[in-house]
C-alpha cells in the first residue's frame, strides 16, 4: 500500500511524446494563455479606470475576470513548463495546491455567475428597487461571499482528498491535478467520504443552476413585454453575454464530469479538461465585449492610452 503522505510527486498525463509535438503544445498553450491574460487584463483595467463602469454589473465582471485569470494561471503554465522541459512530474505539495486552486476558482466563478444572474434579475424585473438592493455594500458582500464560499469549498475537498490513502500508484491521468483523478488512485473503501461531499456539492451546484434558470425565465418574460424596441435591445445586450458565459461554463463542466464511463478515455478526458479549464477563461472577455457598447468604448480608451504610452516610452528611449 502506498500512502499519500509518502509520495513526493505525481506524474501527469503528457499531451505528446515526441519533442516536436511537445513544442507545438507549448506554443499553442502559450498563445491561449497570453490571449487570456490580455483579454481579462484589459477588462480589469477598463472597469477599474473608467468611472462610467463603476456599477454593480461591471464590478462583478471585474471579479469574474480576476477568477478567470487565476483559473487559467493555475493549470496552463505548469503544463507549458512540463512540455518545454520534457517532464511530467508535479510535486505532492504542488498537486495539492493545484487541486485547491482549481476547486476554489471554479466554485467561486460559479457562485459569482449566480450572483450576476440575480443582478440582472433585479435590474430588469425590479428596477425601482435596484439602488436599494444592489448598493455598494451589498455588492461587496455578495462578491466576498462568492470568494469565501469557493475558499471553504476548496479547503474541505482538498483536505479530505489528500487525507485518503492511495493504493493505485501515483500517476494522474490528466494534465493537471483534479479530485476525480486523485480518487482513482485511492483505496476502494476509503473514498466514500469524499464522494459524499461531492454529492452535497453537486446538489448546491444544481440549486444555483435552478436559480439561474428561474431568474432568466422571469427576465425574458419581462423583456418580451417591453413596448420599446430600444429597451428590449439594451436588456438583451446585458443578458445575452452573461447567459452565454453561464452556458459555456456549465456545458463544458457537465460534459467533463457527467459523461458516460463507456466513452471515457485518457485522450478524450484530456481534450474535455482543456474545454472546461482553459477555453472559458479565454473566451469570456470576448463574449462580454462583443455586444456591450460601454465596455467596447472603455476598452478602446485603454488600448489607445496603452499605445500612446508605449509610443512615448519608445521615443524617450531612442533619445
């Protein structure tokens, strides 16, 4: 029997065995990572610097971008480093930290997406009460609740997962450490406690899903009754991006964790894990900026200011 406390490292699943494919994987992930950093960084800067975006909706969007940055930074750089240096190993403490951060950030993001659905519900269905219900203190408390819930959720699951003895070796069939892959290495009679926690967490996730669905049923009922086409367009322009982000987040995660075991394979699990851990943080900034005029204008200002500052620095260096 191999107890988890005696392990020094976990070998991760590699994307490729040949050097050429490893460098291709490194290049692709580098491009994706830079795109995620750029997109989320621009949104954070735009919301922080433009006073017109100092509203609850954009405050929550800023928090979402922070979570996305953390999420993509937890898994992608380590995978890139492994491909670049032709290694597969991650230390025991690094694996535990990765599990903690993945659960923390994904749970925090889902909680925040639920809060953003509530924000859109109040803004459209109860506009007269919006200032009262979505004041500065209320928004800060809700955002803090999302972060704290993710932290506590991750702390419980990580501590419980890594207290389970491992009897099936130490090779993780994934390009990063995640709870389902760690449980596959555990003793058959020792993982039931963690499975019970996962069931409880799944019930909470399902509860948030029902809340989001009911919120949007009421939102679209109100929007479709609006006499003004301009009003309907404005409402849809703020709701559709959020709904698209929620759909992308839920569909990729649901497929990753609910797909039938009969179609499961290391190659498919690898592709699916990229879909839910890398794609949403990269696409979310693009989705939110596509139909949002205020955000587009703020992003243009940030880009033009950055270009102007870079140009001045280059001129000064030449002198």
